C-alpha cells in the first residue's frame, strides 16, 4: 500500500466492503479493507457507536441509512478532493513552465523589486 490512509478513508473503506457485500463478517472486512484485527475492532466499535453500522444476524455487519448517507457523501467529497488535487498540480506545472521561461529572473515573492508607476 505504501501510503498511510486517513481515518476518514479507512472508515469509508470499511463501509464500502460492507455495502458491496450486502453485509459482511469481521474477517471479510479485515481482509478487504486491509486492516489488522486490532484496528478493525476499534473501527467497528466507532462505526457502531456512530450508528453507521449495526451487527445483525450471524455476526454480519450491515449499513444503516446513516451509513449509506455517509458513504454517498464521502464519494462526492473524494471526487471533489481529487479534482482539486489535480487542478493544483496543473497550476504548479504551469508555474514551473513559466519559471523555466525566465531562468535569469527571480520570480519568487521574496524579491525586493519595487514596482514604479513612473513613465519614461
């Protein structure tokens, strides 16, 4: 995996596993959400307390309406976050291109150039 996931992403991963399987047991969630058993138990307790999931028949976890709403909202949030991230990368690429076009000019905000309104 390489990167550390945020708590929000882990919660959404767990809810996604439960949703995709129309209910899931601990072991299935643990493997599909890539969590240790210790972390899984903590997150399941947190999700249960927040009323995003319930433990039903045969120890299968199910999403509540609130859990479904969380997952839908997270999906929208994640798409927006990704879009903003891509836009910021594009803007940074453009800035670097502009910097490369002016290699001998200090374009940093820290320059001590005074902008004069004098006319020649």
